[in-house]
C-alpha cells in the first residue's frame, strides 16, 4: 500500500502486536512471531529528516533495536504507549519483486521468546 501516508499507523499497530505477543508468551512452551510484509519503503528505511515526529520511538527501520518503553508523541497519547520486555534487533529481508514493476516487497519478522512467570513463594501457615 505504498504512498498511502499510513506508515505511522503501521508502526504503531505492529508494535502493539509485538507487545501483545509478549503478554501471551508467559510460559516456557509459548513463543510468538510478529510478521510484517510490505512494499512501503518508508517502513524499512531510516528517516532522512531531522525534525521529530509523533512516531519517532516507533520507527522500525532496518538495523534499529527496539526495547523498553516507547512513547507516542513524547507521551501525549498514553493509549499508544508500548512497553516491551524484550530487545529486538530489526532485520528487514527481501520478500518479492513484482514482474514488470519497481515494487519491492520486504518482510520483518520479530520472534518473541517465552517469558515464564516467576514462581510465587509458598504461603506459610
């Protein structure tokens, strides 16, 4: 969907999925995979402009490491805040090139590892 001016929303929603998968992977036998396939180069390329944007901490370009608390617009929209327990080095890979077209699709896969819940100490009687 290249050229539709939605990369900020795509970033926000992708990281929402990563955070949600982290919550689901709370046992040793659970893991997750967040996968994004797109032809929107603005998602995998670092930003060239220097002015801050509302999705600055949500950037998912190639080579970026994501971790910790990510604030949307400096925290102005608390519902968009994402807290990641893991650290993820982002690597975009070629997916496909359409014939007779300059459209290139790439994919980003973020693997979520298990986070077993900490055992609770036994209650003393």
